[in-house]
C-alpha cells in the first residue's frame, strides 16, 4: 500500500461522495439528472483510484513536487472561491465567466501589459460561456444557481 497515493485518493473519494450526496438530495430533482450521472461516474472513478492505491505495490511514478503544487494552487483557490461563494452569490453563468477570465489571466503566458492579450482572453471567455450555456441550459436542461443576473 502506498500512503502517498492513498491519502490524496481518499480525499478525492470524499469529495466525490459529497458531490454525489448533494446532487441526489438537491431539489428540484428533475434539474439534477445530469449532475447525478456525473457524480456517480466521479465516485466510481475515485473508488477505482483508491483501490489501485491499496492493491498496487511498488513505485508507479514520481510524486508531485512542490513546484508543481505552486503552479496549480492558484487554480484550486479560484475554483474553491467560485464553488463556495461566487456561483451562489452572482449566479452560475456570471460567476463562471469571472472565474474563467481570472483562470485564463493567471495561466495565459501572454504578456499582461498587451491590450490584445486581454482582448483574446475576453473572447475566449465569451466563447467558453456560450458553449457552457448552450450545453447546460439548452441541451441538458441542467439546473444552475441563479442569482443577480440570471434569475
């Protein structure tokens, strides 16, 4: 058993179980069919990773380095802020647009002093939000948090 792989796998499994619980207890039930499907797949995949961490012996690759953590930590912080505050207070689509734009600004290697890089980021954000709206609201009928701009 590899504790270095088991601990993160268990944390991910706990998150998956929490997401599944929320999606199966949320109302209105008909608005959560797609999230329920995804959450069941999330639980199954994370349980598979836990089983692999328990059953597979030996080194299966390199550990995550502190440098790698420093690179993806801003994205995790932005995602947590989005999930626990922005989406609920500003609405799913407004919050998603803000989070997407901030994530692109943080991770885009283009210079922050160039106006065209900000235009590109805004166009990418708008296109991504259009795809999300068409996919979630129109095609799948997914219930999303609606507050300030999308009631």
